[in-house]
C-alpha cells in the first residue's frame, strides 16, 4: 500500500485478532477505496487481518484529510496536526479526541499488541503535510532523489509496518520492501497524471522533464505529445527497475505473505503494462486493474 495509492484488492476484514502476547478484539470498517494491491485479503493470516486493515484505514483517512474535498491548505494542516495528536495519544495509551474513532479505536489496540514503530506512522503524516504545502505553493520535485525521499515517507513505511507484523526484521528484506513500495508509489503517480495535474500536483521530476523537453504548460495542456510520451516511457522504466530490485522479497518470504506480495508486485507491473499499451498517455485515460485481469495476475504470480 502506498500513501496515495489506488486498484482492486481483497476486501475481507475480520472481527478480531490475537497478538503475540495478548488477545485483542476490535472492529474495523471495510475497505472501500479502489487500491492497486490486496488489502487484508484472504491470503493474509486471519489473526493479522484486523491489524492490516487498521493500518490501511489510518493511512487512507490521513491521505483523505490531505487530498479530498475543498478544504483550504491551512484547514488540512490543522486536521493533520489534530490527527497526529490522536496518534500520539493512542500510542501512549491515552484517550483520543473522538474525531476519528473508526481509525484510532482499532489502532489503539494494534499498537501495543504488535509494538508498531510510531516513527513509521508519523512519517506518513509528514508526507501528507508535504503534499499539502507543495500543492498550495504550486511546487514540484526537483529530481528523482527528492521524489524518492517523498516515497520514503509516503509509501515505504507501509511495507515496513507490514513486515513488522510478520516478524520480518532483516535489513535486506526492509530494503527490498522499500523498493517495492517506492515503485508502487511511482506507478500510482504515472497512473494518475491526468488527475493530479489539474489539482496542482506534479510528481514528474523537473530534471527529467527538462531533459525530455517537457514544460509544465505542456503537461497542463492535457495532450500526450511525443515528448510527453517519451518522458512517461522513461518514468515507467524507472518504476519497473525499482520493482525488479524489490521483487526477490516475494521469494524469500514464505507462506501467505509471499503469495500476497507476488500479487502486489504483479498488480503494479500490470498497471505499467497498461500505460505502455495506451502509448504512455495517462493524461486522457487512467489505466486500472479490473476483475478481468485476475487470471493473468494469478498466472504471473505463480510463474514468478
């Protein structure tokens, strides 16, 4: 899952879970957003499904505070500050404000049960606040390094939190997870180009745009010129390379998590296939995963 992600995934959310040292019962709302990856799907061990769903709803609600509706930038930042205060209250075993009970009631149970790192949860909020500020200022990302630093906070924490739930701690696995999550975030950017640009968000690195001879005015015109198609082809290749760097993690993780990760990887790659099939034009049409893609995704996951 990524900070701004979206495609269809599993929708099963359990009623409770048993942590490593304590029994915890909690209710979590169903997954209703369109996502590029399975969320608490049947491949996830039943005891972890509510924990995964609680993390999903925490990230999704924060993302919506930063991105949805017509609120001003300052109002969004105020909401995110209040959200951060509720997170810290939940992490400290204190009552939260009650504004987002569907998020912080389940999360308050999950945090101590699994010892989830608070810093990773706060990194997500840092990224969402950065999105609000950059959108308000009309600024973008200077180069790939700056964009990857955003991904480090907007996407990579999700993978690390999920590995934490599964008890995976080794550095090689964490780095491969980062590569997969950053790739998924980039894929979401290239998939959503036609949606983000009119809203004042441009994630295309400015150095890449300059090298391809593409200006912001060209992008805002909404026409996929040869230069824009060439630029998107380069960005798609970058995302593929990142995904390839992280994909070995799916082989090293045994059991359900490995199969879940195979589908995550293949879902991201399938979106890239669709971007290529429409000749790198995501200004006029947003490619999505559909139920008809399921047999191919399963076949590719089996053959990884």
